[in-house]
C-alpha cells in the first residue's frame, strides 16, 4: 500500500467520527471518544503497511482533515 492510499484510508476512517464529534459537547466523554477511537487503528494501519515515524505528521493532518470533513457533513 502506498502512502497516498494509507492517507485516503485514514481520511475515510475519520469521517464518521468527525460526524459524531460535531454535535457532541466539547471535552465531553463522547467528544473525546470520537477523537481518540480511530488512533489505534491508524497506528495499526501504519505499522502493517511498513511506514515508519516519518509518516506520522501526514497521517495526523489527514486524520484532522477527516474529522473536519465529517463535521461539515453533519452541519449541511
């Protein structure tokens, strides 16, 4: 799997969690879970695909983009 495919997978993984997070009260348990549940999956995908620590900044930015895009779906 290439880095672009992994980034797309991370983006897609975060869409439903961003949708869930958008209507949650900030810093509530639901809000924190929506942000943190995808993290172990992202780590597992990165390790399974053989990418080192240099891929982490790209994946963090992509996860944030997925969260924001999921929130936009909820508002529209």
